[in-house]
C-alpha cells in the first residue's frame, strides 16, 4: 500500500468513532480503493478540491457515512448530483443491503461513476443516469441524498418537488441551505457534522 493510501486508511480508522461509524477491515480496504480511484481521475475531471488523505477520509468519506444512520435496511436511494460519488459510493461500500441510482448531469463524471461502480464491484446494486435530475422522472426511492448539487439552494424547491412522495431527503450543507429549508417551511432535523461548525446533514421528510 502506498504511503498516501496508508495515511487515508489510518485516518479512517482513527476518526470513525467520532462520526459514529463502524468500519470492517474489508470496508477500509474498499474505501481506500475508492480514494485511489478518485485520485487517479481527479486531475482530469476536478471531482473534488485537492486535499490531504486525512481530509479526504474525514471531510468526504466519514461525513458521507453519517447518512447511514438514517437509512433503513434494504433502502433504495437516489443520489442527486453524484459528482465524485459522494455520499453514495462510500455508503454502498459499507452497507451491502443498499441499492442506489446515481444522477449526474456531467457526462465525463458519469463515465467516472460507472467506472468506479465497476471497479468496486457495485454495479449489481447501482446504476448511473447521465442527466439533470429535473429532466428525469424520479423512480421509487426511500431516500434522496445530495451533497454538492450546483446552485443547491436555488435548486432545492425543484428537488423537493421532484422527490418521490414519502421519501426522506438527506442533504449536506451549511447555513445557507438551512435558511432555504426554513423559508420553504419544511420540517427537518439538523445533525452537526464532526470537526465542523458550519456543515450539517439536514434530514427532511418529504410530505405526502
């Protein structure tokens, strides 16, 4: 294992308890493979901002895995604006009962996502749709995840309207997103993400 990969794996194992995340050695190994895959494609596609291995482990992977505490067993998830595959690919790696649809408008990023699903042996449980979410019809899903949608606050009303009835939205964001959620008079819970004073996971129940 390279030094960079070893740093990533060590950070995962060290910080996981703070995020209330339990990781098996097999999950750490597969998450490390995902980290290396993102790194190999990042120079071409700018999937994530450059960061140290430890920051990728905490800011990107462990934060994403916080969503798992809200996902019921066997849940079907739609991840909107998947980009680098966050939060859904780490979630699929750790929870083998989940199924997902990854919606990504950028064609080249959709190519990366398909390659990542293939390399990580997740294709039987996940598919990629290379379109803007508002140009599609949402399939049946228990949860909608979203972490880095372009113009997130502006697009939130459309995302809410698009989401399947009775689904729960798991939205990662900061104070601006909270203000928009409150402006729309949506019922929500806010979960503070460790090691940050401004990032939250907003749990929003889609009204019937």
